[in-house]
């Protein structure tokens, strides 16, 4: 199933509740699934990627570029420049990681990162 922009918007709001400790990752995954129809595996990945972005850590799963852009813009709006930079750093680490897998590169995501940094 394709993850739509609307699913990602709703998932972001739930992932914020996980980040703030209001709900657990498991509760968040279930809530995303229930509210958006996103499967639980993708919902878990969404939360994992969001938490990695908030801490500046590498993540291993990928999302579509529309979702990546939503995450960057939402983190910048809701958490400020420091966390926005961490999100860009985490995504750059993801691009670098992905390039070692021999499956090509994430040129679309790299373009978004470059655009957002300037």
C-alpha cells in the first residue's frame, strides 16, 4: 500500500506523542494503523525514522520524498532549527548508509537535504 501524504501527516502527530512520552512506540504504531490504515510495519518504521531524525541518528528504512519533506518542514516548525539540523543530519547518514547497499542512491532525498540546508 502506498503511504499517502495524509497518512504521513496523521502519523507525524502520533509520532510526536511517542517522542514526548505520552504513549509508547507500540501504542503509537497501533494508533497510526487505526487512524490512517497504514500497516503496522510501516507505522513502526515511521516512528523509528522520526525518533532517529530527532536525535540525529542513522536510520535504515526509507520513505517517499513527499513524506521526507513533510518531516523536515514539520520538525523545523514544531521543534526549531536545532532539531531541523539533526533531522537533516540523520537523513544524510541514511543516504550514506543506503549508498553502501549496492541498490543505487537516494538522489531525490539528497536533493531535498541539499535544498533544505541552503
